[in-house]
C-alpha cells in the first residue's frame, strides 16, 4: 500500500518557522517556494513597487528581513527626530534609538524595532509610518506640549518677526511650525521657531534651528538684529 509523502516543509518543521517569521514581520508575505537557489521568499508591497527577498533557508531569510527592518527603523528615527525638532524639542538619534529630555531634565529614550516605536519601558508609541502621531504622543510625556493658546501666540509672534526681517531685506517664509529666513546676498538660511523656555518660567522665546535660544518673543528688535548679523556679514 502506497502512502502520500508529506510536504518537505512539514517534515522539517519549516512551515512553523515560516509562520513565526510572518508573526515577527507582519508587513511581509512570507512563503516557501520551489526556486532551487532561493526557496524561501518574502514580498512587501509599497508605493514604489514590490520588494522581494529570497534566501536558501529560513534563517537566511530572517537575516535579510532583519536588515531591511533596521534600515526602515533607522530612517524613521531620523524622521522622528526632525518632527520633534519643529516642535521645539532637541532630540539625539543614534542608530535605532532616540533620546530626548523631559521638561524636568530627565532623559527618555525611544526605540524603533519591527516597524514600531516604543519607549524603553516597552510601551508602544505607534508604527514607524506614523511619524506625526508618534511625535505628538511624545510631547505630553516629555512635558513639553504647548497649549493651543501658546501655539497661536507663538505663531503670531513669528508673523511679527517676519515683518521685521522683511524690513531688513531678508527673504522669509512663514509655515505652521517655523519661520524660514534667507539672506539673498549670502544665500545663508535659518529656521526660527517660537516656543516656551522652561528655565524662564515658561515664557515664549525665539530659538534657532540648532535649538539655541535667541531672545524673548517680545524682544523683536534684538531677535531681528541677531538673525541679520548671523546671515550677513553686517546687520
């Protein structure tokens, strides 16, 4: 009596290993195939088309998936750093980790792994594809979230500063988050933000793109002179 041979995947327990990879990398379609040199394959659909990974073993495929995940998470950490910067938070990115200080000066870290941002405690912030959401959720934890009234006042002060800089023949562009300033003669640029300064009782200040405080938001002339001197040889 003949018997039907079982699947090689089942015999070697590879089907279970593939299922484990699907759980670990949920954004991918992972399967075994009949290609002699790369029988294990992972496919991910994206805006720019499909990404296909092939390997000779489950272990090899996992290594490739891990490398792609590290690249994706590294880029996301840099994007999150930039998103925090426009919110007035100075954060440092190193590899797959982002560090930022709370209003009280306590260092908090966020890690990116397997497509998810998480605090060092393990609490998830959300998927790495939602940079804005992750940054917004970090702000209250850091104790640096501005109230709606503070945001409106800060934006209004940037608008007044814009007029002061225009009078000094500087080119400006006011966005929701900052004031972009360009000196036509030198070509130098600067992004100015307006946010509270905890060490000054939470008063609004103008800050450079490097996170250096310039002056209180009411000191428009001092701020304009500082920016002009920085972007030009003479004010």
